[in-house]
């Protein structure tokens, strides 16, 4: 039987790609802040905040992707037992 959730599988991949992009962009931002040096408007301590926020976004996006994947597996296995 054809699955009803055709869009969810690519969505899980998109969320995982977004997770890695958030982490990579955050790390690039941290390196940029540390290399540029601190200014009164943008002290070096902001790098810690950027690192924390980018890691938080990574966790959120990756978790959403994994939960969607889990739901798809659950739906597939439920369909097989019927």
C-alpha cells in the first residue's frame, strides 16, 4: 500500500541539513568574532553566546528530524502489523 506521508521523508533530511548548517554557520561566526577581536559594540564574549545559540539550534533541528523519522518508522511498522 502506498504511504500517505510522502513529504515527511524529505522533510527529515531538510531538518538535518538545517541542523548542520546552523552549527557550521555558528562556528564560522564564532571564529569571525574571535579573529576580528573585540569592540565595545561586539565584545569577544559574544562568541560564547553565538556558540551556545548555534548549538541549541543544531539540537532543535536535529531532534525534529529524528522525531519525524521515528514517527515514519512507527507508522510503517503499525501498517505492517494490520
